[in-house]
C-alpha cells in the first residue's frame, strides 16, 4: 500500500472483548484463602474476576475478542494484514498466540506475532502496529490483549491471587491519510519505557530455560504501587508534551486496571478529576495486557466515549515496562 511521502494515521475503527463465563467473587475466594471481601475491596477496589474454564486457552479468548472487533468494524478476517497479540500467558512456549488466532480466524495471508510486556503489553502492541502503519507496510491491523493469568497464580498467596483475572480485548486499526496532528482521529502519540533493574518486584518464578516450569507470580505490592504512580504520571505527561496537549484536554483516561488506588493517585497527580478515569477493576480485576482494551470496550459500549473524544491509554507491568498512547476516538 506504499505511497511515497504520504503520512499515515492509525485510526481505531472498532473494539471488541471477551470474558470467560465463570465469575469468582471475593466471597468465594474468602472460602479458600485467608481474606475477606472488605479487605480486598478496601485495598484494591476489586469485587470479582472472570476465570477461564478448564481447556479454555488464551488463544480462545483472543479469538473471540477479535471476532467481535472485526464484526463491529464490518470487515472480514481476510482483510487483516497483521495481528499483534500482547500476552504473558501463551497457550504454549511456541508457536505464538497470534498465529493460533490467525488460524482460528481462517486467515491464510498477512503475518502475526506476540508482544510480551506483561501489563503494558497492549500499549506496546499498539505502538508496534502504529509504526507498521506509519511505515506504509500494512493497512488493517488487529491488536489484541489476552491473558489467562489465573494459570500463573499461587492460590494460597492472598497477596496476589485476589488481584488477577482472565479476559481479552481487541481493536482494529486502519491506515488513513494524516491531515492534522491534533484533530485527526486515531493514534496521535505513543511513549514506551522499561527498566530491568526492578525484576524482583514483579515476576514469575519459572520458565523454560530456568526451572522448566511455568512458575507462579510473585510481587512486592507496596513497591510496585510507588513506582506505578510515579512512572505513569511521567509517561502521560511526556506523551501529552509530544503532541502539544495538556491534561485538561483529555476527555478520558483508559488505564491498566491494576488497583483502584493507583488509578486515583495517578489522576490526582495529573490534576485530573477521577470521574474522567474509566474504571473496570471492580468487575474484571487485573487482566494484565487485556485490561486496557477491556476497559475501552466497556466505555465505548455504554456511551461514555464518543467520537472526537481524546483518550489516554496508560499501563505499567513487570520488567518494569510502562507506556502511554494518546488516541482521538
């Protein structure tokens, strides 16, 4: 599709999601681990989470979200040039979840691969797809965040098992000619960061080349909270500066849903009203790379997000990785 000297904009034309049928409430968790509904809600804002069924894999969740997004976009799977799946919980060590989604959608063209940046994965995948579009190499892209984090949890550790859930969200991007850097619909700016020094604060204690096992998630929550608020506030500010906007210009923050206190603290540091933050952590818990598109889907479908609204996606995950994307809906 290359046209010399044409500037391309990645327009988000549709969103879709999928949540497993099984819902695990705080009360049900309290029957198996030393915790209470009040303790979980007070510290995290979480009331329930969805859990994948036995035999239900990350690629299954991703495929269902992709089908919904494609239906809303009104385009067939064969029109997709590229699939990027953000996940830290693939079905297998290889091949990628993305190629399995490609097959399940019946696609025999294009290319597909995974991105692993844990909870920042969707923002990373969005930035990767945006740059392929800007380079003129693809026209239509599926970007998916999908996780079955329940498979990584130590269900005896109340500090972590109460925090996570399973789900998938997807968006369809389409290349459009850029007209105006501020008023165009689509992705206006992205910023990505990482800092490997903080591995021990949030990681999984297993892997093919270390333990030959999947392992369990381990986290030092207090330290992660502190880094999250500082890093997210900074990356949002940098992304706004890149594009010439101010925090007051943002209509909605669509954040990674890790903890309600992180969402509120970040909004406060930015000088924004918390009412402008899309919150789904109470219903979904932390679905890692799936949380941003899941929250986006909820707010688009309930009518809060309207065409022309300025959205800020932001997330931080293990690594540490963090990033933000400014999008005109």
